[in-house]
């Protein structure tokens, strides 16, 4: 485990060799995943010219996350986490290679492959966050979580455009080869982690573990507030995923190029937020940072409808990207601090499933309300709802002090 010195910038956490392994493995696999994502959509649309089949892919990914993630994580708790990380990477490598070989010929086979890949991802990602408290001291959790989120945001900013150029130049198949190679390399890097096992054997059967995980989500006050608040906020805050292009094209009149600028500054803000979050978390209570950032996020979202000016929208998107990290990073740390080690994979899988579900429903809600209300009114209403929810939670919990859960020890061998 790393030393006792607080780490308030993400890169400082890389001094710990085990966190460095997690970071580089995640960065490499995220690069491959972004290339794969572009290639998959291009391949399916070029073969079918059917937008409905593209939507089936997205539905399959969401269903696998919601169903397989929580089911697999209940089994994963109590296993050797390092082994699970390595195996999930090594299994995804041949699966993505099957996409152009088999999935391109039979759409049903493609959906099966995608579901299996997404199920393995829904196992891998919660385990990654579950083991961070076993590798670094508590004052470095935020920095380590920032590094993990940085890999995703950086890949989105730096790789997607290059992935499009690669697919256009050589076709989709080589993109899947790159993704398969990225999973192999990630797994090899993760082999260097110590074995991470619970200190004591658990005799609970599978369904007892499922029930225990659900009970912890509901009974632990900080966990309940964090996940509940994020669900409600994501339900309203995710309207941007659908209405961002409507705002750019129909309201701001800046077209596709302007929409690209807005998405770019949003991603840039998220990258900047990964640097800022650990510094703020070291100076104020994490739950206060979480709620304050989410409340301001709601106000900024509402301002997009109140001030439909492109220059304002650019600044608002940049600030929104920063704020996104300022509440997502402390949220992950709160889950780690207030969850026993033998339940963390379950809690993070449930967290991922809840967020995916909220974002999906929020996107549908935004699209449904855009026509009768207009995009500006939807942004105003959704932003006000997010801010109101956060304010209500903050007022209700003012003065409350909740001790962290005493985590079960994980042995690193």
C-alpha cells in the first residue's frame, strides 16, 4: 500500500505501482473500446442501413449492464479480484475479434457477442473501483478515482476522431483487432497486481450475498442518499444527451459544427474536472462537495434554456463538464468509504446499473418533452429539478454525521 502522505492531484497517485497498473491498463483498454465503438456502429449501419438495428445494439448493451452486472458482482465478491480483472480482459479479446468474423454475418450472433462483452465490462468496472481502497490509503481515494475516470474521458476526447479516420481508411475489421489487442495488453498489465482476497472465507450462498448487498444499499444512509440523489439527478440531467444537438441546430443556429464544439468543450471540462476534484475533496467534506457540485450543475443546465446564446452555451458546457467530475468522483469515494470490502463490487455494480437506467430514461424523457415544450423549456425544467433535488437533500441532511462502515479487510498477497 502507498504511504501516508495525502495525494491531492491525480498524477501523484501514480507513484503507487499498483494504481499505476490499474491506470495504464484502463487507459489502454479504453482506447481500444472507443475505436471499437465507432467501428461497430459504422459496420452495422453500412451492412444494414437500418437505424433500428443500431438501437437494438444500444438496448442490448443497456440490458446486459442492468441484468448481468449486479448478478455477476454478487458472485465476484469473495473471489480473487485480480483474477477476475485479468480473466474478464482475456475473455473480451476473442469476443471482439468474433464481431467482424461472425457478428457481421448474423445479427443475432452480434447481439449475443455484444451482450457477453458488456456483461464482462459490467463485472470488470465495479471490481476496479472495489479494489482501490485495498491499494491506497483513504486520503488517496479521490485521486485514484480521478485517474480511472480520466482514462475514459481522455479516450473520448483524443481517440474518437482518430477512430473515425481509421475506420474510414481501412474499414471496421482492423479496429476490432486493435480492441482485442488492447484487452490482451490490459490483462497482462493487471497480472502484476497482488492477489486480492477477503481475509476470511464467506459461507453465505449466492442469494444471501445478493440480499445482503441490496440491504446495504438501502440501510446505509450515505450510500442511499448518494445513489438516490444521483438517480434522480441523472434522470433529469441527462436530457442534454438527446437535446444537445437540438439546442445547437434549432435554437442556437450553429449547426453540426457548433454542436461538435459544445461536445468538445464538455469533454475538455470533464478532463479538467478530474484534476480539480481531488484538491477540493481534500479541503471540504465529500458529501458537501458532491451535493454542491450537483446543485450548481442543475443551475448551469437551466441557464442553457434561459440564455440561448452560443457563447454562453460554450462556457456552460465547459463548466458542466468540470462539475460532472466534481460530483462523480466524490460519489465513488463515498461508496468506497461507506461499504465493507466484501460488498464493494455489488455496490458499484448496482451504482452502474442505476446510472445507466436513469440516463436512458432521462434521454427518452427529454426527447418526448422536446416537441410539446421546446428544448429551452426542457433544459430549464430539468436543471431546476436537479438543483431542487440537491437542495432538498442538503437541507434534510444538514448537521448529520455518519461514521464510515468498518470495511472487511482484503488480503493482498
